[in-house]
């Protein structure tokens, strides 16, 4: 017999966990179902441990910048404390008991099971069936894309999981993919002494960002010793104690390990979404401005295809919660000011549209930019000061529709530009702002002048 509940949340990554916990705290009878770790990718194989790795590698880089600035310094990289910190401080050896206790403590009934929708409002999880009077929330995230390269299947290649879990590092590694994940991990490994080769099928790295960002990132990683093969694709892989990757130009690259970082995809084929009118073969679960995917069905996070970011999952979770609770002031989703950061060194923060995206939309585009080293703070910073501020303006409205902040702490410097794009602050107002001196933010002013 089906158990009567208010809401079933399928998938308990950051978005699902937030949704389930808040609904339970609001007094609803909530069931949360996930066969994997509560909290999802971010705390165990994504945002948190990877930034621990990056923090450690940045310390190495900063130490190497001492010469000529503050004396002399040497550093001997050691991966052991990094791996130990990830195991003990971040992931508790990939045990989610703390997260489970937190969720259950909010009143959620947790099941470590696979779930499927068997009828409108009805979910099967293990040997239990639930009828949800208010609805179902889909928050199943994404899985790594493994390209159909000849010979790849069956080899011990790495995804981000194995890379994050590594207790020791290889001497050499080939990285397939030059998006944010591929570049972040490539730079970390290189700074710890690994010989890294990055293979990117597209014409440039970080293809979704400004071309200036692509050039900056590639140049920075090349200084760290990373070798790039851009504009070629991996056609075949063989493994015999090490990997050999044959490329489309006939050449080969080899590595002790092979990291596949070619993107992520949704996988909802087994969720039974056709029972509520959702195509299970679709690339993602489409949602409206209330993150509704169907009648009494909501979806949040990466599964919606709206940016694979933890902050977006949390944003959509808030909208879903308020909509399910029937709040009078429930917000409507708007993604025009979606921020994103690639945590390389230099950091590359961006918000809204790139220049090309704005032009493709037919906007009356004006751009302004300025190099970070030309700013007073950038000049003071000296070693490691590479970067730029770029702003993209819709001249017909007189507002910014996009911006990039690349450089030291570029993701933090992005915040003011994100506010400007989000709130459509008139450029004339931005040009009159008083910006503290000497900060990296001062470069805003020059970029805005150059519009």
C-alpha cells in the first residue's frame, strides 16, 4: 500500500538537499531519495575538495613568486597533506553520515535507494511506494560525459572522482577537455610536478568564455608547464601500464593516467518521467520560471540544463520551495546574470553574456576593457598580476549585459559587476561610483570609461 506524504525529492545533491530540508522545516511530510551520497558532487568530488587542491597549488605558485619581490624562497611540493585534508576535512573519507543526520534532523525521511516515478504523484523507492499530495522534485544532477572514443571503454581512465580521490599523483597525465574542470585540475597537477598534456577538440580552451579569457588561461597554464593540443580530437585510446591517445592529426600523446573532463550530462532515463509527460530521452528536464517541469513536478539544479553550478541549484531550490509552499511573493527564475568562476590562477570570473553572445542576440553592443596590470593595485601586486576587466554594454538600454573579471581573486572582484548586470544599473550611474583606492575593483572604472 502506498504511503501518503506531501513531497518526494528524488536526488539529494545541494539543490535537492536544500529543497527537502526547507520543506520539512516548514512542516511538510518530505521523503528524500538518493542512492548516492547526500550532498552530491560538490562536497565530495567537486567544488569543495577541488578548491582545497587549488588553494594548495596556489601556495606553491606564490612561494615561487617570492624571488625578486621579497627575498628568496624554495618549495618542495608534497601531495600527501592535500590528499589527507580532502579525506579527513572535506569528505570524511567519502562518508555522508553528517549530511544524512543533518537532513533527518530537519524532519526528512531519507532513503538510500533508486527512485522512479510510476504515476502522477507516485514514486517507487526500493520496496516502498509513496503518493505525494503536493508533488515531486527532480534533483538528480549530472554524470560525467565519457566520449565514444575507440578503445577508451574498459580502461582505468579517471573522471573527476578518481582525480579528487587520488592519494598519490602520477608522473604524467593526459587531460581530455579544456573546460573549467579540466583546466583547474591540469594546473593543480602541473604545480605539483606532474607533466600534463591537455587535449581540446575545439578551437580554444574555455570555449564558453571570452576569447581573452581563453588566451589568458592557456598562457598561464603553459607557464606552469602544461602542454596544449588544441583543435585536435582524440580518436583512439590504448592502455598497457600507461595510456596512449591517438589524435586526429596522426600524432600521439602518452600519460601514466588519463583524465576525461569532456563535460557532464543528465541521466534521467530510469526515472520514469514519461509517467508525468516528461521525455526521458531529453538532454535535460526543462522548467518554467517557477522551475516547474510538469503538473506538480519541479526540477532543480544541473538536471535542468541551466548552468552546472552549485549556486544555481541553490537558487532554483529557493524558487521551488516558495512555489510549493504557495508563498504570495514567490520569485520567478531569471538567469540573465548567472555568475561563474573558473578557479585557475589567474581566476576568471564572468557574469551574463559574452560579447559574441550579446551580438548574436542582436543587441547594440559596446565593450570596454582594461588590463589589471595597468591598474594601481595590479602594478603593486606585480608577480601574478595577469588579467583584465571587460564589460559588455547594451547601448540601446544603457546597461551592462555581461562582464568578465580575470586576475588575482577575479571571482571576488566579479561581485560588483554581477550586481550591475543583475539589477540593470545604468552605466551612467556605474561611471559615477566611488571605487576604493587602491583595489582591484578600481579597474571597473577604466573599463567603463573605455565603453
